[in-house]
C-alpha cells in the first residue's frame, strides 16, 4: 500500500500548557555536534571537539611562517577569510556514522576547478568534497570518489562575491543537497566514508587541488540528516525557540499531493517531526484508519467515512496537540484499459503482417542449440553446438538466448492456428525450456546464465565485494542486464504458452537472486545498480504477481535505482548525458512496482519520465539518444551530425512503458506516440528481404543504416537483434483494448480480434495508404465501441457512419469516439481520417524539420556518391553495427531555402503513388525537386529525414560555413584509422576498455573519461599502417593534470594540462614510434596519471595515419 509522508498543514487545533523557555544556544537539542563560527577563533562553539589547526595550501604541506588565520566580517559575526595559501584541518571525529548533515555559509572570491570548501576523507580513494566549481566547470557539486564515484551536481555555479548557504545531508547513502534552504539535488548511493574510523576533515584544502579563496562562516555538523525546513530554521533563519515550536506545528500534515478529503491508501504517520521531535498518533476510528496509518476502506456501496487524527508531541518540556480531518473513500470499481491479448488478435494484411512473417523466417533461421551453448558451458554440460559469435562470445554470452525465448513466445501467440510453422515455434520454445531446466539442475543453486566464468564473481558479490562501474560489475559485462533477458524469456514462455516448467525455473532463478543479494545492505544494492541491469525490478515484480509471494516484490524494490527514481519523483529531469536504454527499463519497473504496491509516487515518476522523453527528447520517428545517450534536450546538434542516432532498443522499451501507462489512464496521447514509433522506427528497423535488424537509425542527412545478418560465421548478435526479433513478433499488442463493457480501437490495422466468446470484430483497412477503415461486428450485444480520434486529424474533420448512416462525431483529436448501443451481427462502422502534411521541428527549436503525412514520417532517398557500394549488412565484428561509411557533407544534403516552414505549402502528392510526395516549387539547394516517401519503406540506400531550413539572406554565408566544416571533417576522416568516444558504453566496450580509479561525465555536451591516481586504456586498430599518431581531445580549462600516454605499455609522451586553452576544446597529436606498431595487429593506447595526478579528461580519441610530407 502507498505510504504518504506528512509534510504540510491541513487543519489543526493547538493546545499548549505552561509555555516558557529559550532555545539552547548550542543547538544540541537538534542533533548539532560541532559548530565552528570563526568569531576570531578556530574553536568549536560547543566545546565538544578540539579547535581547528592551520595547514598549508595542500593537506600535509607545511604552514608558511607568515600564514595565520584571518577573520573578517562574516554572515554572522566574523568569518574565516582564505586567500588560497592555507586551509584548516578539523578534528578527525566530527562524523563517525553514515547519517549526518554538514551546513556552512560560503562566499567564493575565485572559482578554480576541484577546489574544496568542506573536505572529508578516509584515505585517498574514499573522500567527499564540496566544490564551488566541479570537475566539469559548469556547476557546484558535492563530489565523492574514487573507488565509488558520486556526483551531486547543483546544475549551476554559485555566484562569486556573495553569500550562499549550503547544506548536505546523508542518510545511509541517500544524499540531499540544499542551497539557501532549497533542494538542488537528491540521489544515491554515496559511499559510507566515515563509519570505520581514521577520518580526516578540512576546510578549504585537500590533497590535490588549489586551496579555497573566499570566506567561510558557521560550519555546523549534525548527527542526523536534516531536511530543508530544518536547515532553514536552524542555520539560515536562526529562529528562537518559540518559532521553532511553531515550525514543528506547521510541518505536520498530509503530503501536498494528497487530498485529505479523498484518502484511499495507507498513510505513513511519522514517529518524529521536525528536529526529531517524537510524535504520538491517535485515531477516532481505528477500524477505518488506525493510529499507524493503515487504511481499511468502506466496502463498495457503503458511505465514505471521516476520521479525526490527533497527534501530540512534547517540545522543551511542554505538550502540544493537533488534529487532522481525513475522509476515507469507500471502495470503487477499478477502471483499467487492458490491451486485448496477442492470441486473440490476428493481423491479416498490410506492412505489419509482412514484417511478422519476415521475422518468422529470420527467427527460424536461428539455431536454438547455439543459443543454449553458453548456458550449458557454464553449467559444465556438453555443448551441442558452438555459441554464436559477436556479443554472444565476447562477455554478453546468453543474452540473445533470453530474447529468443520471448520472441518465440510472442510469435506463437501472434500466429493463427492454421499457420503450419506455429507448432515448430512452440516445439523450439519447449525444447529450450527443457534444456534450461537441465542447466539449472546442473548448477544446483537455481542459477542459469551464460556469463563466462561468473561463479567466482557472483560469490564475491554475495560477500559484499563490489566493483561497480557503469557497464561492468565485478569484471562481468552488465551481468544483471544479461540475466534479465533470461528472466523475461521464462516469464513470457509461461504467460504466452502456459509452459509450467518455465515458471518453475523462473521461480528458482528468482530465489537464487534473493540468496545472492541477501547479505547486501540497501546501500550496497544501490551501488550495484550503478551498473546497467535491464528491467530486473520489473521482472521480479512480475514474479511476485505470478506467485503471490511478497519476497519477490521486496527484491524488486531493492533492484530499483534510487539515483534515477528520486529525481523523477520530484519531477526533475536529470537525464542529460546518461545512457538512455539503461534508464528506460528501470522506469518500466517503477511503473510496475507502483501498480502492484499501490504507490502513486513511483507510478507518477514513470509518467513524468515518459512525458519528458517523448515531448522533449525524442525525434519525429519516436526514437531518442545519440550514441545511446540522452543528448542535451536544448541542443540536438549531435543528433544531426552524428551517425549513431536513435537506438532501436530504446524505442522497444519506450513502447513497453507506453503500453504500461496506457493501461492506467486510457489516454489517446499514449496511442499517438505508440503508433508514431511503431510505424516510423520499429517497422523501419527490419530489412524487408531477409529480416536483418538495425541498431542505430541515423538522423544525419544523407546517411544510412546497417542490418544484421544470419550468414554463417558472420551472425550479428547485438542487443537490438534480440529486442528486434521481439518487436516484430508482437505488432498486435496494442491494436485493441477493453475496459469493463467497453471496447477500444486504438490502431488502424487490417486484422481480426476475438473479444468475447460470442463477439468478434474484423477491421478492414489499407492504412496508411488509405485514410479509411471499417469495423464489422460479429455477434450481438449492448456495449460501448470506442474508436480513437487520432491527434494528427484536424478537429471536426473525422467522419463516421454506422451501416451507411452518418453519425455526429462529438469527439476531438486525442480522444475516443464513443458509440454506445445495441450491436447486431453484421453491423459495419466506417470512418474516414483525413491525413494532413505537417512539419515537426527538432525539440530544441533549431532549424531542422521533419515532414509527416498523418503519423507517417517522410524521407528522401539520397544518392550523393554515384556508383557507391554501401556496406549495408554487418558481420560479427564488435563495431559492425555502426554505419561508419563515408559521410555526406551537410551542405550537400537537401536544404530548404525560405522563411520558416513556408516550404510545407509546396509539398504535393504524386498522382497514382500512395504516400509519395514531391517538394514541388519549394526552393532547395538541389538541381530538382526531391521525392518524399514513407521512411519505413525506404531501405538499401541513404536517406534524409530532417531537412535544414535557411533564409535566403543567410544562405550564402551558411553554405560557406557548412562547406568549410565538411572539408575539415572529411580531411580528418580520410586519415583516421580508428576512433572512439570515451565515456560512452558501446564505443568503450567495442574498444575493450580497461581502467583503474576512472570515471566518466559530460561537459558542454561532450563525453569524457579520466582517472585519478589510475589509468584507462583502449584497444585500437592501426589497420595495415605502421606510421601512425595518437590524436587526443582535451578541455582547455582542465588544470594541474599530469599523465603519460602509452602505446603497448611504452610511454610515447607526457601531457601536462595547465588551463592554457580556456573555454575551448583542443586536439593534441602524439607520434608513435614505428617499432611499437605491427601492421594489422591491434594496439593498446593508455592514459596513466603521474604521481597521483589525474589522467584526462579525454574527450575523443583517434588513431590516424601519418601523411606523406
């Protein structure tokens, strides 16, 4: 049941007895354990700790003879004035637990990267630092490292020469940061740094970076996590006792999002109020609302009940009470919108029908024994065939096998009984399930996995030895992500085919997960979840529902990443720069758990995520991400320039999330997105010939896609192959839905559907080539038929008839046409949906536009390089999924020359060719008008989806700029042998990243990697060259970073970043001695810090050939 936290006043009556007294000046009543006010002294105001001592400009440096503390007028009384030449060492026992708050006033006079105000450490690898200017120079940050990094960013830099109050609280790893009393960051997990003793604390200095220059005042430490109201009262407003008491009263109430007149869920009545004040609750009607917040709603048909809650508390020896009126609503019918199951829907013609059969052929060309090979190998069983190559033999072994289970299950449900291959699909599925049962028995502990040599790594994890990076956990490549596919495949085998053995295996595997994580704290679980884990929380919630056992739901909650969940609950978009498809499955899980646990906060977080991604982070085809990461939503430049556009897996998961959210609300907005993404992204990712599947769909004009292949020895086994064979097996999943006695037509697809035993429907349509659809009723009954009024049809334009009689359409776009009546066998509903040609701008408002007809994205087929032979089909190479061929200069792609979107008025249909258009008289930079066709039908060629628009007055200058940029890029690409983007999962995995004490981040939209007192390295290919150079890109503002560049273990150069290129990126090339290179063999390029410094940040890396002079 949902737990509602009390936070604001609803209704109160207050009584007080014998009020008197003053607030204790030391603040100890509120958990304050140390206070350094710097009123001409370094002493602790509470006399609980020794005084601070002066240290040099770095911890451990001697104090110059002429340096002593300087005190000036501060925020309150005197403040410590620091000039960058010294710092203050504080006592070692200020913080000794993992629950605390640090509060201080800061007035920076100079901003330097990494400089600290408050620093705490256990050793050089376990520390935290409150930095006015963080490592990315763009924001103030609470930063922690380096064994386990934590970045608590403010989102901005605090201003120079002005006072700012900053406080951060830590509650067993959960971090909340407040600026002037307002929450600016919430996340987890921050490592437990101080519970094990040997702590060090300081003001203004650390071991590595320039000392602080500015003023610091009123440094206070608390032994409990304060919230924003408490921080404000104690350390900003410095309230007297009477006002503190009033703040306690005012704080008690129901959550701001909770309507006290309409309570339906359990309420968590806190045992403590502000400042830890004990609270005691009483209820006037415990049978309906108990004193511990448990709600028992009146039965369906009974009256609502109003209950009086009374809370009493003591403060400074005096007793107070307050009452809150709560109305508990009687039970109501639950309204859900349930998609009609796949096995009741049959697609009968059209593009989805063709894609389904093409996918069936592709799937049956795969060998189940090759998928089973990794599982058998790891269980010590004999392999019946070699495993597949590509990712299936490079550390992600077994993940496609899980996808294959789901795809077979979905395909079995989708195929009609008369299809002769349906039984073969089921036989394959049952064979794999029976063989996986043997694997589980051989393992002996419930485990099933193909991860190479994983048992020792799992044992270390279970013992609490955790090494979690973004895409590696205990030296395993995203192991929980891998296993999630197996969990999901077993679940789907049971759900879609009724295979009871699959459910038994699934429960055993879930019990193994419980056992492997049993001794891990919640904080350790959050640490694990920094590594991609797929939808583990979702599938465990499903297991809980299937088995009716809460232990699986509890584990699902433990598998929910709070660093992503908490900001979403607070409606904060902190998605920029993080791996997109790592997050989307987590959010599907939040929605799933929210429903099962009746927790609206989690469900609302999922809705906020969906709304943000769909409306602010997605392109016209419904996809998102550049190089797999969420780009800055205010800057889509990389979406146009990069060839690694939206990833297919992202949209696969966004459609799963959309389906989940639709079931709660029935909103047509969800269906509009589902239709857009299904037609324009998912359908477009399948090659119409052999069924090959696409990883990246570039938005870069005049580029192309590559497809997977099943050719022997060249089989591509990427993640998007796994999600792809699922996607093309379930096109019927959202065509229809039901709710109580109502039926819903969501998508316009030629199909049949069995609703009830005696009622079915046939939808006849050639959509999207036709604007018409018809629905024939088979059977009879009184019910409501609801037909979607899509958002792409103008208000008032949709027309509808029943048995030839015109009906009044009262609905509007993004609603349903509601038809309630007695229906008879043979009744026919016909409707026409006039499709409009429209444009859609990139979400950042830049001057690139996509052209649509109805929901269908139109594209131009391009041929910029005559007689070009595109390498359209990928092999099994690590990076073969990337369309890395020649890039067409952007100035040569179609560009509309005009004002704004005026060009849309010139787009006209080509007679006799459905969904085919020409640019007509629109002015272009091309010799003739361009042809526009549905993108989902465009294959085996280059294409443009987005078109630049430039005003006539700006065209000459823009053309020259674009051409010059294109020439520079082409020249660099011509000498590039290998390249990668540091800080991004797939490029780093493709280049076999190795690292120690390394972290990643984003600065000005660019990704980077560095290493503190450590290294990072990549395997790169010189092709057949021996005369090569390393080219590295750095940020000119990075300072005090000394590191070596090595090739195959030999130092070729030492770099010292001194901040000599402020506010810009710059490239440096390093000659590689020829004797270090063997033509055709890979080399390892390493960046290693010197004397505890920082290596990097590295923003891009190339291996280039040496051009002849």
